[in-house]
C-alpha cells in the first residue's frame, strides 16, 4: 500500500488475513485518515477454488499458497509443502498450473530425505484442465517442458468431486468430459458430457484455476464495496475507486494479468493521484525505440509464419490413465 504523503507508509503493514495479523499492523481506515490519497496495490494473492463435493478438508490446496510456501522455503508442519502427497492432481490449464506442476515435481524429486523416508517413487503429477490441448491458455513451451519434466496432461476434463477415504484423506478426483469451453461468441460456457466420467487417483489436489484478491484489508471502510466477482471496482481510466481518495494499481485493479500490465497501471495510477491532489494533468509520454542489432536477421515475413501445431496424442504428455472411453 503506497500513500501519497508519507514515505513511512511504504513500510506500513496491513492485516490481510487473520494469520498475518500482527500488533504492528495498520488498518487501511487509519491510513486513509492521515493521508490525502491512498493507492492499494496488494495484487491477487489468493487461489480461486471451485466449490465441488469433497473439496473441503485436508489434502486440497491453493496453488498460489503452495508456490508461496516453496518460494519462502516454508517447510513447517502446517505448510502446504509438508502436506504434499505422492500423487498430485493439479486442476487448471494455464501457466500458473504449469508453474505449480513443475514445482511439485522438482520438490518431490529433489527432496531426498523426504522421498527416502517414505520409500516412495517420485510423485506423479497429473495436470487436468477443461480445455483441449489446442485451447489451453498455457504457453506451448510450458506444455512441452512440463511434459519433459514428467507432468501428465489430461485435457478436456472438468472436476466433479474429490473422493475421500472413510478417514477423510483424498483418494481421487472424478472429472467429467468437457466437450467445449467457449460458446459461439467466444464466451466462457463449458459444455460437458455428464455421462463420460473419469476418475484419477490422487492423494493431493492443487487448484490452479485463477487468483483472486484478498480484500479483508477493506474491513472498516464501508465506502469500499467489492463487486460480485470479488473485485473492488475502479474507474478504468483514473483507477479511482468509489471512495475518491482511494486508488488501485496492479492485479487488484483489473484482475490477474502480467507484470508489465501492473507496471503500466502503477504509472497510470501515479498520474491519476497527482491530478487528484494538484488538479494538474500529466499527459502520458511515449517513447518508441527501434534498435538494429548488428548481424541479426530473420527471413522475410518471419512474424507471419504460423506456429507449428502440436503432434497428436501422447507425444506431448496427454495421458489415457483413468479413462473409460477412448478419445
Ligand atoms: C504463479 C504465478 C506466475 C506468474 N508468472 C508471471 C510471468 O511469468 N510473467 C508475468 O508477466 N506475470 C506473471 N504473473 C503475474 C504477475 O505476477 C502479476 O500480474 C503481478 O505480480 C501483479 O503485480 P501487483 O503489483 O499487482 O501485485 P503483486 O506482485 O502480487 O504484489 C502485491 C504485493 O502486495 C503485498 N501485499 C499483499 N497483501 C497485503 C496487505 N494486506 N498489506 C500490505 N501488503 C500486502 C504482497 O506481499 C506483495 O508484495 C504470475 C502470477 C502468478 C500467480
């Protein structure tokens, strides 16, 4: 959270969740009282989860939380990392799903003591997504490198239920065949074959179906109301929220995108706050740079050459494990 008046606010910490709450945390409402403008740029740091039967309970984690534990090397008993099993289902078909799948494989494969302790084979990672391989949002390179690292890809599957043992441990995930993800107008409207069910054995499920913002920091600010999608609305041009002194920047302003979008929105937001406080507009200045790299050349119209399509079937890692019908 960056405020316009005080440099000290850069070090201000806000309570974003009960576990993160510290005595030194500063409430957003208090920051607003002592500042003329406040920018919230807390990102989208919480995994989105699809509410399905069996989803609540042990063995089911958010992908962003898992990556955070790995990045911070949090291996305490409560960490996602410590609770990871040996047969993992990652649900999602984007780059984040691949980040998670490949990270799982590396952790399981590289954690010698843990593997030895369990006398286990290297864990299996099954990546299941709604889209067909051609439609998957993940970059081609992620799919190919994920395959090289051992990620088993199961496209065109939508999650139905997480199966549990009588003791409550995860034992598998039931999926239904996804026949189509987008409708004729290219809107997200998945169509399923309810009778074509697939069960994939698993002891751990990790969600990678998107991120959402943690807006618990808004408590005490009645003039800041999230919309039905869980985002705090703001003006697309000024990034100003319904409260005139509060502005948004980055993923919290428009949902998860790319780093470069967050940087651009930060600049836009700074211009907007300046205008709000001073009444003076700063116009955007664009600089175009074209560098000729000596000795570098491509064949004519290189950018227009279509990408090579994927080879069919198992050669890029799709698996038929658990399938009832051929496809
Ligand atoms: C797994 C994953 C992989 C990605 N890979 C790429 C990629 O390869 N290339 C790419 O361009 N983009 C990638 N992205 C997207 C990119 O990371 C985001 O779009 C970008 O980081 C958003 O920037 P931001 O400043 O809005 O938020 P963030 O970078 O998320 O930063 C938010 C900051 O706010 C802090 N914060 C959170 N809550 C509070 C609080 N209550 N009080 C105070 N501080 C708080 C956080 O600690 C953090 O420092 C990826 C995202 C994910 C989840």
